[in-house]
C-alpha cells in the first residue's frame, strides 16, 4: 500500500474541527432544505403557467451552459480553499483576475455554441421535433452569455467564506438570491406565459448574487492583480480539476445531452421535471459533500495524523451510506407518488422516471471518497471515475433507448452511474480503507429505504 500524500499546507492546529463541521453542516443542510422547498413551490406554480416544452428548452440550455462552465473550470475556488496562501491578497487578486477572464471566454463560448446549434438546425443535423431542432434554442443560449459575464465578477469572498466554513452568511446569500429569482420568474411567466420567464429569472438571480457577494459575506475585498507564482499554483492544481470537470460533466449531465437528441421537446420537458426533483435530493447531499467534507478532510490531512483521517473519513462514509441508501430505496418504491400528488396529468411520466433515477442515489456513495482523493492531491482518480461513468452513459443510454425506448434509456442512465465502483473499491483497498466499517451500512440503508417505500406505496394506494 502506498503511503498517503499530504497537502503542502503547514497548519499547526485545527481547533474545534468537529464543532465547526457540525455547525457548517447544520447551516448548509437547513439552507439547502429551504432552497429545495422554495424550488419545489416554484416548480408547482410554473408548471401550471407554462407548457412542458418550456421546461424542455430551458433544461437543454442549462445543460449546455453548465457544460461550458465545466469545460472552463480551473478549480479556482478549490485552490483558494486548499492553498496555504488562500488568505494572501495577491493570491486572491490573481484568482479573481483568472475568474473574470474565464467569464469573458465563457461568454464567447456560449455565443459560438449558439451559432453552431443554429447552423446545425438549418443543415438538418438534428431530427425534426427534437430539442436541438427547436428554433428558439439558439436564442435562449445566446442570452446566457450575459449570465457568464455576470458570474465572472463574483467576489472572491465566496471562496474565502467556504475556506473558513462561514456557512451562515453563504446560506443567507443563496436564499435571498433564490427568493428574488423565483419572484421574478413567476411574475414574468404570469405576464408572458413563455419560456423567456425562466431565462429572465436566471439572469436576475445571477446579477443579484454577484452584487450581494460583495456585501453579505465576511472577508476583505481584493483587487484584480497578477502574480505569476500564484497563477502557476492555481493552474498546477486546476489542470486536474479542468480535466476532471469536463469528464465529470459528461458523467453527471451527459444523459441530457444524449436524450436531447432522442426525445421530443415535451417529453424532454417531462424528464427535466423528474430530473429536477431528483436534483433536489442530490443537492442536499452534494453541498455538504463539496463544502464541508472536502474542507474537513483537508484540515485533518494537514495534521499528518493518519488515524484521525481514517476516523473522519469512515464516519462520513458511514453516514452517507445510510442516508443515500434510505433515500434511494424510498424513491425506488414510492417516488412516483411525489409526481402524482404534486403535478397535473401532463407530467405523469415524470413519476416512473423519478423512480428509476432514485436508484442512482446509491451510486453516489463514493463521492465521499472522491473528496478524499481531491484532498490528497490525487484528482486523477476522480477523473478516471468520471471517465468510466461517461463511457457507461455513451454505451448504455443509446442501447437502452434502442431496446426499450425512454424507459430503457433511463435505466441505462442509472446503470452507468455504477460503472466507477470497481475503481473506487480498488482505491480504498490501495489506501487501506476497504473494510467492514466502510462497506456495511449501504445495504442496511437501502433495505430500510425499500421497506419504508413499500409501506408508503401501499398506504397511499389504499387511501387514494
């Protein structure tokens, strides 16, 4: 077994790490839960004001835009969190300069992609009736270039707040932004009844978040500058984030890219509703995973205390396995009731889609391990994991669609998410982390979830 590598961040002590973790996790969980409730309420209103096609188009635009974000990810925030110079004004100023330049390049990339989609539609590259053939899509994409420019000017106080686990002000910022976004979106949707309402809310939210990032978060402001040593450090770490983010996007969002060329606009809009409901569950876990677990593992790792690192990782993995297994079983058995009870008949197919996607929650258990890989300075392993998931999507989704239509494609999406398990298990074995303590809780969690889901399904079927 190879010895674990440590981050080059000389920290003498990590005071009250457990209490800081719990406090940050509590605020982030409460904030994300509130955000998901608001998002669900917004979805219930908007699905009654807009047609499924609007959600299909917006889902396609968001996916393509998110893809460009990932394709330009330099790991700037992660570099601030993990670097021993993360509080240095010149390091932060250089990071901000790189972020602004990235925003400009990203905006140009969005415009270029919009022109490419428009050209492809005129040349009949896409099947009639599919999402990519819709004439509105390129115009919606072009408008997102403004969003890219706005986000490029977000304050570096967002990154330093994450480094310091300042969860409370970050949660307040996110909730204020979301409330404003929802209000504007619903107002414009009520007036126009068009997909442009979704775009208007997105742009307004991006502008407000950028503006408030300078006033609602702790930390001193910095000015854009350029320090070659800082840039080399960011790029040196960020090159792995860049590669991992590209493949990670394809692994996590690739099904939307593929389904956009297979499904009609309305069917893709129904899928986007199921995907958003699933994402609401995922967001609660992913926020804690990325903002608390990564930071906590990094801080423990700096102490060069192998037993403490193993203890922290094991406890986090056990908790994640129990929660993910329970939620996965619940959605698999009773997820369709969420759609039945909340949405009208136009979105009924989102029910079985959510059930399929629910099983994929279990595949996410190794995200805790992937945060450890990042903290150890070994992001290449995360890249390899994402590559396996991407390969699974490329093979299994089209094959599933050919065999069983939309249902086969959805089961292909789920199966592909488990493609990285063998490599993750090997990494655990390599680092001496593969044992009963880290593997025994996920079967318990899913068994409890299936039992609870079956009970809920039976009771609701009897009552309704």
